[in-house]
């Protein structure tokens, strides 16, 4: 099976799980219909589902099956989806379209979008704590609640979004350094990739040193994914990428490419890729899917 | 010790715990300063701290000490504080002042307030899952993660806020019934009171039937608290209440008082109080603080 086919198949399974959950007995009738509709709009809008894919594939490397990984994968995707709903708001990135569809605030309104994001974030922790998932022990699930909270909150993704908006809205710092942008991206994008790889290893039979290696692999994969995204914005053609390109430059946004130049940025991406590969060199052939995921993140054209 | 003194002393302990946590090693330097400042502004703005008080006192009824209850109490207060930050936003209640101070969006801006709320909600689950809290077992902590998520999310507090805003912004339903308003209040206010009483019982030695009784007591206490609040809005004098009164009527907001009339609403409050007392009749003198809390909620003048 090609990597793209595998990714698409997993995405299908994850979407089926998310759709079931949002339509399920525990939600329907109990969540006000307007809110439930906005939550579905946010979650069922497509996407590569690469974060939950990583949870499931990382777990598989360490012998845990997809059923055990699925609730964790879904929880992570819910956090990612909530973050997009809030990021798109008029007071943040003010985006009216995402993947060709109206964003939640555009399809509904601002207050509904804020509440839908809040409800999705909260639901992520409910899913993670689900007592019906008996494959993972309560102690490990509780650890993952703590890890997901750290990855998503003020020291993680939300902190990264704050630093990003301070630059956009307040012009702070006046001249962002490479270090500043790398910290921002490590928080905003890296923290969830890191969690995905750590969580997969944690529910499998990974040793402590393997868990650490997977954590560092996840961080580097996140950095590669983000830098490739920035390169796409500069190099891609809008038709292939499926969204407006050249957006960062037009917005005067500081990126690594702006600071390093295109050639050096490409070289930096190759360095990050090599460093990520080195982290999981000890895992042998069973980690090949993770290597293909890295390759996909680096080489993708959309 | 009078009840008011006990409430104030507990509030002091809870605020010290929250201040320590927000200033602590795990947060400082790692959370961007703007975000950390907005989070402190939201949490350290005073208030009766009645929800965390209820967690601690419910735990005490069943023999669990304040140290065991404190992380759960703090997590619940973080959820309450985040909900106020988001409720105050221009696209929701558009409130510029809370307890005489600028609301978070007014002191900072909208995007900072949205992110601060997101970070506080996320932090609540991190605090609840804290591995350093070894008094409560991982299995019980995990249960409480699930219960707090249910109480706070689309089937709980956020769902209630959605129903409330549908009435305010969209005029739906055109003629709210008593049943509609009671459902709204059970979700928006009742769910967190319910969680407070259940969580306290759960970490103590409460039997299953005592846990159920405490859950129902919490629901009724929440309903009494909300109805007393509505009565204060109609009957209170602004100087005593410390905020504008008559606000609901001026906003054309449907309340139980509007539907029932003042006399019948007072009688309804007395009924709820009696029903709440009946739920914990079997707990004897050790539950006297809970009875005083109910009396305080019903009789308060601000």
C-alpha cells in the first residue's frame, strides 16, 4: 500500500469515529442543536488528519493496536479542530474560508464559534477519560490527560498562538529572531505533533528511552511540517496548494524563509529531516511508516 | 465560626493556591507573559469562590481533607473563571466591567481574552490530572476528568450558555417556557454545582447512594443559587448587590420571575430549598455546613 493510500484509509477510519461520536447517543439531544451543528461543521470539514494518524502509527510501532489508540487519536484531532475554529475568528486571523468552506463563525456567528471551540476542547478530555476504553489503564490515560493539557495550553499550542498574534497585531517583537520564530512554531505546531508520537509510544510497549526518542522525533517532525508549509506558501502554486499562496509575505509576516532566504530555508528543512530520522534510527524497520510520514511532511506539494 | 467567616477563610486558601499555581515554576517563563497576565487577571478578580468551597466542604462531610480536595476545587474554579472571560466577550454578553474591574477583553483585547479562556480551561484538566496529587487514586482522578468535562461542555455549562444566547441574540424560542428556562439554568449554573458536590463525595468515603444524593443536592443548590440571583436582580438595591440591578428586565430577558411573578418565584425558591434539604437529610449533623451553604445561597443579599 502506498503511503498516501494508508494515510487516506486511516483518515477515513478517524472520520467515521469522529462522526459516530458527534452523532452518538451521548451527544444527540443533550447538546443544543445549534452547538452540535457548529461542532460537526468544525470537525467534519476534511483535512489530512495527520495528527491522529501519527498517534495510531506510533502506537503500532510499539505493538498497540488501532482500537487502543483511537480514542487518543480522536481527542487530539478535536483539540486541533477547536484551535482552527478559534484561530479563524475575526479578532484573530479573520479567515472566512477554510478548505473552500465557510469557517464556523462565518457559517454561524462569532459567539457560536467560540462556544463550539470551547465544547470541542472540553470533549477532547471527556473522550480521553472515557471509561469504556479499557485497553489503556486509568493511570496511563490520566498521564495522557496531563500531557495533552500541557501540549495544548498556555505552555503549548495556545501559548504559540499568543506569540504569533502578538507579532501580527502588536508588532512585537519589532524584529523577530530565528530563535523567536522557532519557539513560536515549536509551541503552536510542534507541541501537538510531539504529543501524538509520545502518546502512541506510551500506550505501546516502548521503553522510557524509546518514549524520549519518539518525543524528540515528534518535535522535529512538527518543525519540518511547519517549515514545509512556509515553503509551500512561497513556492507553491495556488491551484496545487488549494489555498491562497504568498499570504505570509503579503501579510508582512516574519517567517524562517524571510529571515534565512529560500536556499538556506530549504537546507534547514533537510537538516531537520536528517535529525528527525536520527532520533528513530534505533527502531529499525518497524518505524518505516514514521519515516514515510516525515518524508511526506517534507516533500508534500499541498 | 460563622458561615460567612468560614466561606471567607476557605476563599483565602483557594486564592492562595490559585495564585501559587499561576505564578509557579511550571507556568512562569513558559507561558507568554501577555497570556499569563490575562490568566491572572481573570482568576484573581475576587468572588465568593463558592464552587471550590463546595468541593472542599462536600469532601469534608465524607472524611476527605482539604489537601485532597484542593486540586479538584482549583480545577473547578478555573473552569468557572474561563467561562466568565468568554461570557463577557463583545460577541456574547459584551460586558466591560466585572466586580468593578475591567473584564479581560477590555483590559487586554478580544483575542487575548479568548486565548486566556482557552488556556484556563486547558489548565483545569492539567491540575486535575496532576501526578503530584497522590491522595486521590488515578482511577478516581480520571473519573473526575470525565465528570468535569461533561459538566463543562456541550451537554453542560457551554450548552447552557448556547441556549441562553440563542434567546438573547436570535429570540429563540419566541416564548420560553418555565421548563425551557429551568433546563438552561440546570446546564449553565447547575452542572458545575452538581460536579462540586459529587466530586467531594467521590474522593471521600461516600457510598454510591450518598454520591447520588449529593449529586441531586448539588443540582438543587445550583437551581436555588440561580433563582436567588434572579430575585436579587429584581429586588436588590444596586448599592448592596454591587452591580446594576434590573438588568434582566431592561434586557427583556425571560426569567422564572417574569413567567411566574414575584410571589410565586419566592415560593418556588422555598420549594427548591426544602427539596435540597431532603436530599441530604440522611447525612445528619456532619452535613450542617452544606445546609448553611444552601441557606446562604437562598438568603443572600448580594
